């Protein structure tokens, strides 16, 4: 399976894996789009669905946190200027919760200046995308972040599997160090 992606962007979101994993199905990545402007949400949804992503919607920071509690996305596209709770506050809340701390967040905003980009990243965002949104750039960033999210999930599952099936043996210190350097504490599994 070297050089082959688990999810190839097919519109149905289903991919068959190699013979060693026959019968295993991987669903399309799920992206939560959060913006108080419904036209923007529809546009981003259309771009992402056209490229095979499953898309959820929320219209402010509070709805985002509620939606994430219902279903953990592979990535979140988050506007900054929203009523009730802005994007900076929302991403800080996401980073404070163990279940959502590692979900990739892209801040999408018309505030394209460097101070706002820095503020977004300091708040905990993984990336920044200016409005108006270019479809190709959006899809490239979402593909990168959803792939990283899925790889992180796979690493966590593999780690749990190894820990459960190693007969009480611990991982070698260099693997534990690498795990910790990736921000994934072994005790949190």
C-alpha cells in the first residue's frame, strides 16, 4: 500500500483498501464549516462536497462547540467575526478540551493582515485562509489537515493496539519520546 492514499476523494467517500485489508471501508473526511454568513457556508460546502468531503455546518462559536460534542470532525473551517463567540475564543475552547485539542482548525476570515494571522495562530489555529476563498487553496489546505488528522487517529489506534497486545511490554523510550513530541501523551489514551 506504499504511495497509496486511504481516501482518494471519490464523491461517495468510500474507498476499498488493498488485499490485506479487504472489506475495510474508510469514509470521506468530515469537515465542520463555521461562519455566521450562510452564503459563505453554502459556498464552502459546495467546494468541499465537490471534492468528496462530508460537510457539517454551524453558524457561531457556540454552535461549533455543540456540533463538535455531537460528532468530532477531521477538520474545522472557522470564521473569526461571529456573534456570541468569535473564532479566536472558539479555537481556544477547542484547544482546552482533550477530545478536541488535536482537531485541525483553519481560520477563514476577511481580516487578512499579518497581526490577525498571528493572533489566529496564537489562539491555537493550525492555518489561516483569507476571504475571498480560493477553491484550490481551500481544498489543498483541507486535504493536508484532514490527512494529518487521520494519520494522528491511526497512530493513536495503533498505539492502543500495541499497548494492549504487547503482553505488558512498554514501548521503547525512543518511540515514547517521539509520541510525546507529537503532542500525544501515552497516558491520555
